[in-house]
C-alpha cells in the first residue's frame, strides 16, 4: 500500500472487479465496502467480531470485515454477498435459504450465506456438527438455526 498524506492506496478485487481506493489506514474493510464501494449487503453488527453480520470471503476464507484493516487485504480477492450469485442465478446456498425460510428479519443472512458458502466450497457434504461449527461465529436472534442448518444441508446436496 502506498501512503499519500493520511490516506493509503488500497488495491483489491471485490466480486471480480479490481479497485484502487484511497482509504484511511484505520478504516475497516466493512467501512470500505459499505461507504466507499456502496456494497451494503455486508452488515454493521456488533463491530467487535462477535456477531458475523459483516462476514466476507478474503481469498476464499471467511473473515469478519469489521476487524480487518486495509493493509491486511492489499491485493486480495474479496467476495461479499453481492458477489455470491452468478448474475440473476442464485447460488445454491441462497436458493436453499429461500426455500427453507432460513431467514426472518434477514440481518444475519448475508453473513450466514457467506459462512455456508465457504464451508460447502471446502466440504460439499458436511455433517450437522461441521455445519454448526462453521456457523458458530454467526448469530441469529430470529430463526432458531434449525432451518439454517437444513438449508446448508440441502445446498450441499445441490452442489455435490
């Protein structure tokens, strides 16, 4: 990252598009995505890394964007919820969440889908325990998790 005054140049790819941004070195990836790139599907939650609402993929690995600084993602490939679908074609995880009614208020849903996608990319046939472990960093106050786990199981079957 190059330093220009109190800002730095950040070069990242987000959802397949390359970006060169002038950012504050203490801005979080969450702030950069929402405020600079206007990708608001990644949600502000606790801003302490405890709720998972801000989950994104950084080079394919789930990361809490509220805890990530620009210097940590220089040159990285970031995937947000806006980049999960293939145009108008939903990803199997998105489709399964819809079919199972795995969201109510929807605030946690983008983080849940990102975490589920990362799990299924690595293991298309996870056990219920593996699903619970993968989603353990994502909090939901509405659904009770049963429909979410069923949706991830169905998405895995669809991807296999």
